[in-house]
C-alpha cells in the first residue's frame, strides 16, 4: 500500500501527499523486487522535488527582476530638504 501511495503521489505531483508518505515510517518490504521499486520511486520523488525547487528558484528570480524594474520606473520622492520645487 505504501508503494502504491508513493507512486500515486509522484504521478499526481502532489507535494502534500508525498510529504505525508515520506514522513511515515518506512514499511517492511517482502522481497527484493519491492525494495528495488521503492528505491526507484524514491529517486523519482527526488527528481520531482529538485525540478520543483529549480522552478521555484527561477520564479523567485523573475519576481525579483520584476520588482527591480517596477522600482526603477517609479518617480523618486523629493527630498524634504530640497528647496527647489
């Protein structure tokens, strides 16, 4: 059941489900095949999480660029001590 839930979470790309499954205690596997499948699925989960991390990082850089652009296009407030109006 644990393997099936892990596989579903990866296919659905459901981070919350994946987090819950990975925080559960690792089950006892019945044979070598189940261990290999778990290993493969955990590698796939890691790839998915790294891709998500990269996408998030890219989005954050883009947001920073957008904020910098907006700030550069706004009028600078006049200094209160500036006597020229």
